[in-house]
C-alpha cells in the first residue's frame, strides 16, 4: 500500500514497483495507492498488506498518525516512511512510541533503490 498525497508519486511508484520484478514467495506484488490517508485507513484490511510506503507530510493526517491507527488493526504490517525533508528520529520516537522508525526513504528516490529497499523489508 502506498499512501502519499501526491498522485504523481503514487502512480510512478505503483508502475515502477509492479514492473520491478519484485517477487515474494512466487507471487507478484500488487500495489494499492491512496492519495488521501483517511481513505487508505477506511479501506485498510488487516492481514492483507505486507508493506506500507507512507509519506510523512500529508494533509488531514500525517504518516505517523495513520501508521499508529493501522498498527492497531494489524501489528504485523511493515512500514517504510517517505519524506523529502529531514527527520528527527529521536523526537518522533517520543511522540509516536508505537510506530517503528526503522525504514526511511528520502524523496526523490531512484526506482532501483526503492525496489531494493522494498525487497529488503519484505525478506
């Protein structure tokens, strides 16, 4: 699942990931995209998604807020945060203690690097 308020990013990432030959357990990756975090939350299904790519800065609900809510529904889903800005991880750990801050992807990102990070997270 990709959640980013920029439709160009979600479209580009979806095409690149689906065409990027990411294969896990002999199945192709299916990418669901959302440009509105509230819509993504309302359509989230526990035990369906393996990985979330979530933009941090979005209107109505930031990436950490949506991840907190999603992790209440499915503690096993993996999360990679994306941002074009700098991140103070220590401050974020204090504000969002339930959210793992392990995977960060700096935008803009090269598609090969994005696919490499996704593969690493899914292994």
